[in-house]
């Protein structure tokens, strides 16, 4: 029932959807934008006096010094009433109400009021002076104390939450809205320390609109942080906590997408509004303490006509202090004591960062001998506690406070790498001890780069740096080698390395080194630590980033391989399965052909090691395929074809294959001959090639392992084919086997006749076509008498030496000068009718 009533109130007063108000500001009853009168308050307990901004709770016997801070031109007389309550069912005595006439000279400079024994709540009222006003208001409060107790609790809670939210908004408005990462990091840091949950939808918007989204409309959702709610519990029975939880999850309130403090303020408004009479209308005031001043914000203007306005102001509860439950955000992140801008990430009590309730914070170093206290201050924008300026450090009010510190663990010395420090301070009047933090106090050493330390010039590289203590690293730069011209230091970005699950790794830094404008060569990491002018140096080398190794491609059993990539002229060798592969002729920067003394059979995906000229050894994956197809040449037979009307040119070389002829060869395979397998026949460098297959009937199976191939070279290659001829198998997927030599393809001239004279000096002349295919004509095998055919000779006759035996002419063909061919004269030498012209 209670929840239903509150939801109805919220629905009637304010509709919030998706973080945007649906009613105009003019009609919004919770817009506290009217400045109210100021009231100065400070509190004395024992011998200590504190401004109201530093007082989280009151105790019986405390002395309140109250003074209305009104302008000198104030014409309306305002009555200030301080009242104490003691429970919803226990009417407070009349003498617990203190009347202060703000216009009276006696009270103008302030009034001292003592908190009575048994009091639990404290309120202030500001009302216009009228006859009987004090007694009337006192009677109203005494008659319904529960309503005012509830209003007091919820106004206190609203004030706390408003300060948290306002702290977030003020800080986010300072953020550079051009950098999405800065926006996200700062919002996350503030949300952690202030116990807030920013609207995640804001980060989905364009960068230029993210800060505006985070700081406009309603504030971020407030989280139950365990402390500010705990403070509320000391003030009341917990109704504010119940209200905030219920309101923030109603559909009318946006199902949790708006600030819970709106609901708290709304309920406070309805509570005090229900006390309206013909003479008085109660107006809630949100108090924002600043030193001794209570700055009041009202949501409605004060009325000096009936019903006159009574401003309701909540004061701290009269209860035991709820000390801030501070805790270390991440124990794996170690602060550096030598860092003047050290931040200790401490959370658990957002009011430490959004109010002035925590004071005189110090870091007590747990050392043997003289203890050291370092002043601290809470900084929400930095996300933790930071060093305060020495001038802001005040003398501890309780000199025995540090004597009561009980740090965790044993005491250390000032030469230890790490030391513990205990956070301590005051929460209002009460001393409290926070968590004990481990800090690094001397510089680290033993620096080294682990893992893959290779840097690539021209691109960003990531390195991992370890050392004995990394928390005090102030700056890291990549320094060029001594003597390098025009080289500059390059700043290195770094952060604590993270392991599995994102957990920070001890004494390990992750480096991001930008080498976009760095040339290959020798460098070093310059590691500067806080308080040390010198740098520790770790040597490094920036390598040529143009070198890229893609893959090693090879077939099982091969002793050859192909490496692809970029900049491969720097490859010296490659180690794979115990064999060293070295580059062969025909390699270039994109492809390297490699050969070893023996074949290897690596697994697909196996890793080889490539050695480069600069000394690096780089891994490269092997792309292994099945073994290449193989075959054996059993026999080869080449038969020349004789054209009618020409003299046959007889080839004497055993492996010479006439272009004008028929080639037959027999091959066998170890496994059954695949029906889809082809045989490729090609000249040197595959200048001319053709394929034979079962489908084309130029390859015939004798049995499953033997095939006979037939080929007419002239038809297959044309008249310009010559030189070494080889065959190899090709599978259906294009995989080729090794080349097997068949012989040498040669072209022969078409000689129609040979004419010789019988004169005293006999001469002979050959006639025919393609005489340029002959390199030399000789009279005998020794070519003692020879005639060389000029290059490019295109005539149909050529004078040749007279055959020594009168019957055989010897030829050296251009396609195979090492072998000798012969032509038999058609008849014995005889005289011609007339000498023939000799071509030159």
C-alpha cells in the first residue's frame, strides 16, 4: 500500500521517460532553482568547532551556533526556529523549540543552542513573523512529529544525493567532448567514486553529443553504495531507501532510467504539503553546505500572505556517526609513493568525494622509527585520494589518533621496495581508520623486454616490459642510438599489463610503441622513474617492416619449397624438419624458391624458422599438400616424317626428337594411373607446351600402371619449337609432378637436292627450304672443311664443301649443335651443265 501511494504521487507530479522530462520546467514541482535565505551554522563538540559542511551527525551536548545570513535590505521579518525531535510516537518537549528573531539585535550576530539529551532529529524552520507564529508552528510539529521526522530524513538524503550528482555533472562538463575514450574513462572514474550509474545509451551517440547527453535532463541513476544509504539509516527508519528503490523501478519513472533522488524529493514535497493550513504552507528546502553556510534551494517562491510559507530545512541527525567504509578499488594496482600526483583508487563511500564531511585525511606510513603522515584529499575527477598541498594540512584535533592506528602486516623500513600505508582521518568529529594500502617507495630495476621484443619500423608495435617494481615509472621513450642523425625520442604509451580475465599482472607493463616515423636501426627504451634524473636503458632494434613472410608451400616428400611474402630478398635460409632450405635462382622479393639436400614431409600448419640478413629468425607457417604425382619414363622413340621430293636429314643423337616426326613414349606409375591425370609435354621454360590425356586419346592405358603416349610435335607446338623437351604429370586439381627429360626437340631443313661440279676445283651446292636451321655444313665428321650458314640466311641455295667421301654431307643443326646430322647425296658426284650460283 505504501509503495502504491508513492507511485501515485510520482505519477501525478512528474512523468519521466528515458531520462527526459515530459512536462515543461515551468510546471515541474521538483526544480529547485530558487535561491532561499542563507543560514550560517557551526557546531562545537568538546574543544573542537566545525562548520556545518563538515558535520555528518549531531550528538547530545553539541553546541550549535546559528545565524541567519540575511541582506542588509531585508524588510520582512523572518522567524528562524530550531527544533529537536525524538521519534514518531514521542512528542518532543516545548523547550526543544528555539525561537530566533532574525531582526532582533540580540540574535542578529548568532544564537547558541545546545542539543538536548534524548534528541534524535533536528530541523530548522524559516517563517514570516506573525502573531502567534512560533507557538502555532511548534504545535503543528509536536502534534505530528512523524511527518516532520520523515521529511527531515528524506531531505537529508536528497541533499546528499544532489551533491553526488552535481559533483558528477560539474566534472563531466570539463571533459574534452572530442575524444570518446576520454569521455568514457572520466565518466567511469567518476561513477565509481561517486556511486553513480551513467546512462549507457549516451555512449552510443556521436562523440560530440555524449557529454551533453550525460549532463542534461535528469541525473545518472544513483547506486546503493552502502554508505550514503547507511547515513540515511542513522537519520531515520529507512523509508527513504525504500522510496528510492521503489520509485526508480516503476514504469512511470522510466524503470530505473532516472535519478532516484527525484523520487525522494517528490515524496518530501507531498509530506510537507500535507501540512498546509489556512495560515501556513510548508516548502521543502534542499541545503547544500559550504563551510558554515547552508545554501538553500527552493522549488516554490516564498509567500508573505496567507497561506504564508514556512521553509523546512533538515539538519544532521542526532545519532552515532556512520563512518565511511572505504576500500581499495583494485589491490593489484600499486601506487607510487614518489609520484607527486599519486592517486590511490579508493571507493565505498561516495560522500567522501562529494561532500566535505571527511577531513584531515592522511596516509600514515607504517615504518619503523619515526612515523610519517602524508596529507590527502579526495578527488572524484582523479578517481581516488591524492596528495594534498602541505599548506592545506591542519593539525590533527586528536593527537592520539595516530597512536591507535593498527596497520595490517608488519612494519617496514624506508629502504624496502614496498611499504604499507594506512588511510586515516576524521569523519566530522570522529576519528576513523580506513584501509591499509601497499605502495612502492623506491625505484624499480632489472628491466627487460620479454616475449617477442621485435620492433617494426613504420608501424606500431606492442612490447611487454618487466622489472622489479613498475609503479614508479614516470615516462618511457624510445631513444635512437648514439650518433644517429636527425633522430628524435619517441614517447611510448604504457599501462599495467593484464593477464587472464583482465587481472593486472604484477611488475609488468604493456607498451605501445609507435614507429610510424622511425627508420630501421638500433634504439633503446629510456625508462625514467619519479625522483630520478637518470634513465634506465633497455637496448632494442627496429627492424624493416617491409619484410613479410606469408607461407611456405610444398608437397610431402619435396626437397623444394616456395616462400611467399614481401621483401624476401632478405631471407638467408629456412629450417624445416631438420633440413636447411636455401634460395635458388629465379627468386625475387615476392617469391623465393628454396631447395634442400633431402626431401621433408611436414604437417600442414607446422612452423618453419626463416633466418634473415638482419639476424632475425621469424616463424612462418607451412602450407603442406599431398605428395606430388610421380611417373617413370620406360622408353622413348622418335620417328622422322619424310616429305616427298626432299632428302632425308638423318639425326645421329640418341635423344634428338625431330619436330617433323612422330614421338612415342611409355610411362609407368607406382599407384594406379588416375583417369583424370594428364601428362604435360613442354620445351625449356615451358615456352611451348601441350597436354596429353586419356580423354583426348593421345594417352592410352596398357594396364593400370602403364600408359603409351603419342605426339606429333609440329602439330602440338608449331614450327618455332625447339630445345630440351620434358614431361611431367598433372593431377585434376593442377598439382604437378617433377619434370622428366625426354630429349632435345630439333628442326631440320628441307633439302631438295645437292649439286656438285667435276671441275679442277669441284664445288657443291644444296638447295631447299629453311637452310638457316643449319649452323655448319662439313665435308667430313671432323668438319675440317666447313661452311657456316650466316644468321638470318633466307635464300634457297647455299654453297657447301664437297663431301670427302663423295657421298655424305655432314650438318650441325642450330637447335642441337652438339649432335651431327647427315645427308646422303642422291647420286655420285657429276658435272653440272653450268655452275650454280652460291648463296652467301
